[in-house]
C-alpha cells in the first residue's frame, strides 16, 4: 500500500527573488517511505528560459533562449542517512542568481506569446526504467534595481516637479452644435522611472469651455455642456502592456490592459480627492454688450473645472528587452467620456517601469486573479502579478516545452 505522505518533499518559502541574490531551500527525504519509492538519487535544478511564439492560423513559429541552468546532485543512495531520532533526511541547497536576469513574465494573445519562465525542479531518480518523481515549482525573479531607495520615494518631497500631458479637443452637442472645448491635463511626478509597489501620486485636471452663448439661456444653476466629471466613476485610467515578440525575421506586437485604476461606475483602487470649483463666466467682445448687459443676456462662455487627485501602484513585471526576442513596455491610458458621438477625450502616457527591488522579499502563495483587467475596487497587491498560466506547469504549452528538456543526466547507482 502506497504511503499517504510522499518520500520526497520540497520546502521552498514563497519568495520574490532578485537577480544577484540566492535561491535556497530544503529537500526532505522520508526514509520510512523510501522502500516504496526506491529513490537512488535526488537532484535539483534551477532553470530559466525566454520563449517567443508567433501564430499564423494553424501554424506556429517558436524561438527559445536559455537564461539560466544550475544543477546539483543532493543525495545518492547509501551516501547519507537521517539522524537517529528521525526518519527525515533534510538536504539543503542554494543557488546564486546571475547579476542580471529579465523578470518573470507571461503575456499571451491569439497571435502570439512572450514568456520568461523560471522554475526550480527536484527529481527523485528511480532505478532502471522506472519513471522519476519530478516536482516543478515556478519561482518569481525580478531584476535588481536600486534607482530609488524604497523607503524614500522621490515624490515624497513637496518640491518635486510634475510632468503634465495635455490633450485639448473640440466637442459638439449634437451633430450640428457649435464647438465647445475640453482640455485634459494628466500630471505625474517628473522622474525618469517608476518603481513597483510604491503609491505614485497623479492629478487629472479637466477644464471645459462652452461655445459662445447667451448667459440668460444657460444660468449658473443649469447643466451646461460640456460638464466635467464630478466623481471618480466617470474616469477610465488603465495600465496597458505592449509586448513585442520576434521569431527569426518575423515580429508581432500586441497589447492588453493589465490594471484598471479608475473605471466607469467602479470603486477606485486608491483614495480619491475631488476638487470642484464653481463655474466661471467669461464674457466676449460684443458691440451690443451694454444693451445685453442691461437685459441680463450678455454673450460669453461658461468655464467649468474639476480636478481629481489620487495615486496608483504598479505590481507588474518591469519593462525589459530579452535579447531582442521579447520586449515589454507600458503606458497609462486615460479616457474621459463626454456625451455625444466622438466627444470622449483620450491620452496615452508612456512610463518606464523598474522593479525598485534590491533584495528578495517574502510573497504569499499564488492566488489566481483576473488578468483583464484587475478590478479597480480591489486592493492592489504588494507582489508582482503574474497570470495563472505562469503557475500552471502542467497546463500551458510553454511549460510543457520548458519541462521537456529537464531529464536526469547523472549515472544511476544500483540499490541493494
């Protein structure tokens, strides 16, 4: 009868590693159950690969680049036994990571896939032609980056300058309405890179100016087109990933939303402050201004403004370029809807995302999360988000190809 507890187990605390650090853990061999499993050798390997895939209908083109392969034999039959007071032999291992590695990554579409996969594999070799026991544990690696000390983000200074992206657009109420103007300003800290896991302040400033009209026909208490947003649920702010994969001379680029910070009729991902100044009347030159003023029907424009202040947190793999085979970039996409066809205002802001990680950090066990998009009402993680495909070592084709190359490569000692 097979034992309920396996003879081979791996103890590897959930950790986000960084390049240049160490990956260490334990392999436990239960000698009480060893007679059933009959292992003759136990070894461990730490492996990394970059895989790019481009699809054309029923055909698929693939390319693979090895990033990392470190292997150690931990135990050979007869070489070591557990202490007298226990049945468990604890075998320790530790691997040093190279000083630079691209981040763990997985982005897939109907046209292609880019994946950076890292996995610790423990193999219990059985004698003869018996199948080995293989344990695969995907791990998370980020590039080490000390651009900013995590405890002192640069935007903590009150004197930090802002970089502002501006979009101005003429909008119409109805098909033949006179043009009004909408001006959207999106401001972020003026710094070259943005690290993970740190709230980054931003401001969205909306100014609307009506078409020239009579003040009597659009009083201060009326709803005036175009009216600026007054709640966070009237904005859409998303983080979009753009991935380029290359296989030989072919190239394909695809995009997807990975996080939504503000969404229509959704709770925002962080606290929001709204500033809603009163409308302002701006008169225009009018030869009959005195006569119209006496009648209370002067010509001019209403200027309305709203300002949203909040913060966003990045929890995605940082930007990278893996040997020109896989390239990952990000941009923030802001959309401010206004009534009427074609009146929405959109702007894209490219951002450079870095890890901001200088040492390994503990993480929780993987919990599946929707990839498209993260619910804007959910608290953002302090851990890098990777889709379920990254953790499914038995399901995705990329992992099947990855693990296919892991085979016992050592001589098998004979058991008595």
